[in-house]
């Protein structure tokens, strides 16, 4: 090799097309390139190799011995590239392979039925679900997607919104039978609340209504930093609980919990399926996002 002229893999592919089509003109038409470009790329390849690959005459092209040997290897490489392209396209078009998904514990419980349905719908996808209340760096830890509540993803993450989030006040029938239900927001401080510290500031919680927002003093002997524990305590009649609406939907439907002060809620942004921002989103992640969006839409 001469070492002073550099060639690119595309030069070899153009060379194989010239040989297969039998002329520079036919190859240029097939590749939708100017004939001069095709000729220049083949000449660059020959210059870089320090070998004559083609004998050019006014009527025909003939392969030299070196050209025949190079063509045999180049056509195999071209076929391998086509197979690689097909394999990569299949990964992007057919949902299959391992899908690593992470979610907070309470979100995992609330959406686990949907995730199981997704697994049944796409049997070629192997689900690896990690439930943790710790923040997970998807890129650093190699996760495909996450379920998260809050604001839209930014930076290196992209995502789709599944639903809006709100927390509502609930209580068990036993608690209400013993203590009554608050008739207005100002009566909350007379009741026992199971407190979730993230939503309490200076001993009060800001609720939203159709007329605006109002801050209400609250009290409670039990404070826990896990919404599943808040739900369990409310079910046990320990006090009023402020819970994500989707987290207690089944309890409300069954009557195990009852909503109180239904005009008041705590808006919390949205529920999202998020994933690393990429130009080519894998089929399994795209299928998961589409499935969850449709599942939440049908539920609402």
C-alpha cells in the first residue's frame, strides 16, 4: 500500500458496483452519483492500494488478477454489511430482547398489572424490573427506561407523559365512623393525619381547588416517608391519608377507602415513562411507551 492516499469503505462498495454493473456509467446511475465521482473513488482506491484493479478500454472493463482477488473479498464484506443493516433494523423494528425498567416501589405496585400485560403482548421481550425508591441514573446504570412522577424529563432524558398526578385525602370507613369527616379544609387540624413529609411545609399543606389554592394546618402522630406505608395506615384506620389518586384507585373502588374533601387536591405534575435521549429508540422501549400511554388513556 502506498500509505499516502487514504481510501474509505464506500470506495470499495462503489468498486464492487462498477464490477457488477459492468461500467462506470451503469454504476453511477444505480448509485445516483455523477460518473466522475464513481471514477474518482475507484481511482482513489487503486491509488491507496498501489494496485490496478480494473483495465479500462473504450468498450469494456476487465478485472486484473489483483482486482479479482479484491472483488471476491469486497463483495463478501458488502454482503456482511447488508446483513448487519438488516439485523440492526430488526432490533429497531421488532420488540425483542432484554428491557431493564426501574420505578419507585409504589409506582411499581400501581402499574405492575400493566407491565404484566405488556409482557404478555410482547413475548420476545425479557423484562427486568427494579423497584427502588432511590434515584437511578439510567445511562450510568444501563437501564432502558424508568417510571417517574413529577415534571417533564430534560437534558439527556426524553419521555412520554402517561397521566397527570394528584394527591387526594382519603380515610377508612372505620376512621370516619369514629371521628367523622371534615366538612371544610379548616377542620383538618382537628383530625389525625398520616403525614408524608415531602408534602408538608411548616406544619401545613397547600391544597388546590377550582377557586384557587389554600394552605391548611395539619397534625399527626405518625410521619412516614413511603406512600405505601401511608396507604397501609389509612386502611388500618390510623388517620386521614394524603395519597396519589392512582395509588388508591382500587381501594376507593372497593370502598376500603373513602375520599374526603373531594374539592381539594395536591397537584404533583405528571407520571412519565422516561428513557435516554437517542436518535434511534429501540423497538422494545418504543413499544413499552406506546403500550403504557394507551393503557393509561383507556383507564382514564
